[in-house]
C-alpha cells in the first residue's frame, strides 16, 4: 500500500443536544498521515436519520472522490444518535469504510439509549457495521476491505497519535468552527 494513500476522515462538531437541530460534520482529506489535501463539510440532524445520506452526498459530489481510497469515521454515530449505515456508505460510494474508536463501545448502554429514545430501528445499523476488532490500542469496524488492509491504513495515517490524522484534524476543525477554538483530543 502506498504511504501517501488518500484517506477521508469524518467527524462531527460539538452541539447542544437540547437546542441545536443540526450539527456540522467535517471531512479532512489526507495523503497518508502527512499532508492535508482538502476539507469537506455538511450538516446533519441531531439524533436524526440523515447521516448516511449526507455523507454519501458529500463524498460523491466532491472533486476529491476519485482519489479517496478509504473513509474513516470517528465512531458509528454523529450528532448524538444519528447512526451511519456503514454498509450503505460503502455501497453508495464504492469506498471502503473504517470506523475508529478509542475505547470498546458499551453496546448494551447504546442499545438501551436507542430504545429509550424511540430509535429501535437503529439497532440494525449497529449490527450491520460488523465485528469490532482491536488494533493495538484502538478499536475498529471495517467494511469493504480486509482487516490487514484496515490495519495498514491505520498505521500509515496515525502519525501524531493513536487516532489517524484525517480523523484528528477533522475533529479539531469541527470544534474550531463551532466553538471558535479547538481543544481536547479527537
């Protein structure tokens, strides 16, 4: 695999779950883990059902699409419980998808919260995302590529932290846009 593989990292910005109807999502296009080549953005509904559609549209309409070899998501949901259908994202963009998580998700708590919030239909999306794999100190789910390929992409793009640069920078940009200044870790 080339060291300058082009990867799009997507993360959401902070939002007020009581007052905001939408949250920003940022895509940072990277060559490997060293060079940023572009930024994409969109908005999704807080706790909505439009994340997959909005990400597909953002990617497919981008001039960068032919270059993107993988999409990295900073978790399976954005804007609260707006769960991404990673299988559909892979199918509609024809690009492999890797969901990156710092910690193993508390699946039972997530399922309970979805049911309590009246989003029982989203439980299927959690299952469609596939098995959770541990890679060194992070956890991933992958669609459209092998575990070995996903591991290699994570290794190539993780240059300054455990989290791949495209995700780390997408997180920083999203927070900076919403709050005027980035802080914390991705």
